[in-house]
């Protein structure tokens, strides 16, 4: 169930974006703050947002905690910083005693500065892993053997298939382990594309054969944000019954129509549970660069529909260790695919339109929120990974740039000069702003 319905409005989309960004920024900046505090570096201001203060208070350690008017970021300003970007105020620091300088970023030991700066991205990754782990625990994992949970609402109904049935085979094809992706792909190809299938099941301890719907119906379980299907108004739970006047009963039939059309607009007839009328839609597939399992990307025509089985598979509880490991691997997959996508954009292998700016991120925030709390929370975790990764890029102004300066200091025994820092910070800011403008132009002009 969507927790903020009717997310088509600009206001609601903006609200979802601000909520997602505020969570991620708060965790990132808290990482800087808490590790800095543990390292003996005093934080003067912890701000969520920029501009005029809306609320503030000073804690017993002398740190001002504040909410500011513009909720598109945040910062921690440490003692001795000239601004929110942690540029050193050398004149002020020079006037401090040795004991006071120890509590500034400039006067703290190299290890303390390095740990404080690295903590922001690290806390983003910790947030992602923790959220993914909680979601994996909440979802559980598909029970073995494959067991029928809740039946989905399909035009032909469930026939004789029931909740609790353990599915051993479909039309004589044995069901493999659900987590064996290769075997499941082969199984899906072997299942006939007919409206009704014969299921061999175990029910109440007895093995029997019963009739059931096609295992892979043209059902929508999720919509990709900023996709043709989402923009056209299709919803999770919809079942596509016709494409271009031809009746379909499997998801692969829908996929074939989309891919064979090479971007040509297609007409869909849709069954939507809970209403009596049949709905008609027209949408044009879009070219999408998809990551391949073996690495790299392929370009396909897609409408942005994620399918699923004719029933919700029953699940079993996942232990915390397994869930945590799944969170780590999911975070790793996001990092790997992001780097791969960036490299392929740089080399021209895929379109630079894959780079999304603030408008695109806001639209995705709204789209994910409109599909439910779980989808939105998953998006926040994925975005947190991206923010952590981006901040580690070795660009002045970003955390990664500061870490490069500290590496230089560790090798040479002295930090870069103030003049060099000013030049490099200006160059880094120019680069970041240029990339942001480029991404914004993608939001406005890319198809």
C-alpha cells in the first residue's frame, strides 16, 4: 500500500525527495560528527539543511544542532573551519594555543582527520547494509520446495491451486531450487505458454496433480520509475491480457511484443483487480541500458514492468547473519554496477542519459514512495550507497579529495599549501558544478 497516495503532484514528489535526502545526509554528517568527537575534534555546528536557521539548540559539548530552511543537504563545521566545506581558517587557527588547535581539523593528528572524513561515506554504507538486512529479514527467503502463498488476482482465478501447496513440477518439468538462477531460467523456458498448466503438488501430505494458471502471467509486481508503464498510469497488480489486439497469457509474450516493436507504440488491454471495467493503455517502449550478469551492458527496449509468479511464494525467516551478509552483497552489487555504468558512459558504450540529476532523483523518490513503504525504504538504502560512493571520488571538495590531501601529507610529511588547497578546491567545485549541470540537462532533455 502506498503511504503517500497520488504521488503525481510536484509537492508530494518533492516531499519524498526531501525525506530520502535528509535521512541520507543526516547519517553521513553524523558519521563525520561522532568519529570527529571520538577523535578529539570539536564540532561547532551540525546543520541539516542550508540557509537561515529554523530551529537550533546548543548541547552540553558546545555543538549547535540546527535545522535550516533549504533541506537539500547538510554539514558539520568543526572548530577552525572557515565554511561548511571544511576549508581551513588558517588565521584563526594560528592564533590558538596548541591545546586548542588539537581540537580543530587542521591541528588534529593525521589519523584523526582521516578517520573523521572517511566516516561520512562509511556511515552511508553502514546505513545501506543495515536497511537491506532488515528488509531481507522482513521479506524472508522463498521456502524450499516452492510453496504457494497468497494467490494473486488473475482474470482466470487460481483454478485448483491452493495456498500451502508445495509445487514439485509444472507440466512434468521439475521445479529447481528457487535461488538457482540458471536452473530457474531454464525451467521458465521449459514451461509451456498456455493459460492453464498442470501442477504436481504435495497437499496435506498427499501428492496430486491439479490445474493452475500459467506460472509466469503478464502480471505487474513493480514498476520502474520514469518508465513508459509508470508514466502511462499502469499499477502494481495489473494483468495485461492483450497486446495489439492479440491475447497473451505469459510475461514472455508481453516481452516479445515490446522487443520486436523496436520502440513502436503498443496498445494494451489491462485487467485491474477490484474494478469491473477493462482498461486500455497506449505506451511507447524506451531504450534502456541493462547490466549483464557477466558484466557490461546491453541495450534493450523496455516498458518498465517487473513480473512475478502467479502466486506469492511462501517464505521462511532469514537469520540475522544471513540477512546481514545479503545486505553487504546487495550494497556491493550497487557499487559494482555504478562503477561499471560510469565507465561505460565515459567510453561511450552506453548513453550518458543514464546519469540522473536532482529532478530525476526526485521523480524516482516519488515513484518508489507511491509503490509502498518497502519500495521507498529500498530506494533510500540504494541512494545512500550511491552517495557514499560518490563522496569517495578523489575530487577536492568531496570527502575523497580530502583523503587524497591526507595521503599526500602522509607521504611528504606536510600538507598541501594554503594556495594549492584554494586552487584545488576551486577546481573541484567547478568540476562538481559542471557535472551537476550536465546531469540536470539530462533530466530536462533526455527522452
